[in-house]
């Protein structure tokens, strides 16, 4: 009875080796950096770029509005100036009125210079920011491409290794005919981070997975090998390997 059980557990421990390695590689695969951080940064930078461009467009529109208004006033001022010095107006009052109108137009044009300068300064600032954002977008894109290439390489390698191990696991699983034992093992490993069996040796008195001390009574049962034993702490199947 003990030899038969030991043989089952030995085969199960071999299955555990491949299954545990598959679990570990899958965890490694799922933790690979896909560049999600860079994608998020890129999206935020695109939003900043759009907002900055909209601000520049608005400033350009304001600049044009002021410059158009100044142009209109300059045309009026030139007409008044020409009228004053055309020689056609001799009435002193009319001349004074034209002079007053020209002075008013000059002042109105000059008053627009301050807001226009402020707008031009803002455009310069936003244009510099536009270049800064463009540079950051370019750097982020390069980082993402680098990370993406690394992810592709590592994911292909891990997937290849996982597939090979899965094939090996299938072959080892076929060697175990005890469906009840397999079912219990699968249930344990799903809850136990891919590890369903704890392999210990004659010179050890601790679970090889959770490192909990195995009671003398449990050790006695393991040596008798008349029944399947489980770690009293983590619940994994214990296999006593005496071949080391």
C-alpha cells in the first residue's frame, strides 16, 4: 500500500514542478511592463497640446482683431491728416476739429499697443510651451516604443516556455490515473499560488512551501505512507521524498 501511494505522490510531485513553473512564468508574464504608464502620459500630453493650440488660436484671433482695428483707425487718421493739409479747409474751427479728431485717433491706436504687446508675449510663451510639449511627446513615444519592443520580446519568450511546460505537464498528468487525487491537487494549487504539493526530505521537519513545522504525529504518518497527508498550515499535499 505504501509503495503504491509513494509512487502516486512521486508522480504528483513531478507534475507539481511543471505546474509551479508555469504559474511562476504566467505571473511574470502578467507583470511585464506593457507601457501603460507611457500611454497615459502620452494621452495627457495630447490633451495639453490640444488645449495649448486652442489658446494660441484664441490669442492669434485677439491679435488680429486688435491689428485690424488699428488698421481701420490708421486709415481714418490718414484721411483726416490729408484733409487737414489738402488746402481745401480754411475755416479755423474745422481745422481745430480735424486736429482734435486726428489726436483722438492717434491716442486710440496707441491705447491698443499695450494689450497687443501682452498678447504677443502670451503667444511667445504658449509657442515655447508648444515646443516643450512636442519634445515630451516625442520622448514619451520613444520610451513607449522601447518598452513595447521589450514587452514583445519577453512575452514571446515566456509564452514559448509556458507552452512547452504545459505540454510537459500534460504528459506528466497522463501518468497519474488517480482522478480523485488529481482533483484534490488541482483544487489546492489553484488556491496555493500554483503549488499543490510540498516536497520534504527525511532530514527536514518543515513544510517546504510555508516552512511550518510538521508535527511528530504527521511525520509518523508520512513515514508509514498509508494515507495522503496535508500540511496543517497551508493545506498542501505533503510528499516525503527519501531519495535525497
